[in-house]
C-alpha cells in the first residue's frame, strides 16, 4: 500500500504481492467529482505503508464510492460519469495480524 500527499493531493496505490504490478486506486488530482484537469498530472512518488499493530505492509483493501443521483450526472453531462463520485472510503485489513483500519481513507471529492 502507498499513500502520499503533495500539494493537497492524495494518492492511494497498491502493489500485487504475486506479480508485483502496481495499481493506482485513487488520485485526488484525477479522480472524483472535483477532478477537472483535462490532462492529468504525473503521479507523485508513493511511500509504503505498514500496519501500526504488526509492522507488515500486506493488506486487503475495501473501497466504497458515493455517487450523486443519476439525474444530476446526466444533467451535468460529465464525459465519464463512473469517475464522478463525491466520496471515497478505503478500509484496510492487515493480512499479517488481521487488524482492521476502518476508513483509513475517508475523502470528499465534491
């Protein structure tokens, strides 16, 4: 897991333990209701996270998105309505000790 904040920008990413592939889960500069940059900026460097209980950096991630009513999305005519969520929450469960970090990320995007 990775998290960084640079210039009021929050980025959450993950790396697969099996294949090593990195996945961008959320970038406040690109994702969500207020992300209005036509050309996304480069993703800032990410820092690894460790469980506060056991120190391992191996998590399961649960994401929850909140969207405005469909009528509002249609009225505003966003090019990609699936990306126009107004809130994102991420809960982490440590695969080492089972500790749950509920709402580790709780971010309003709009």
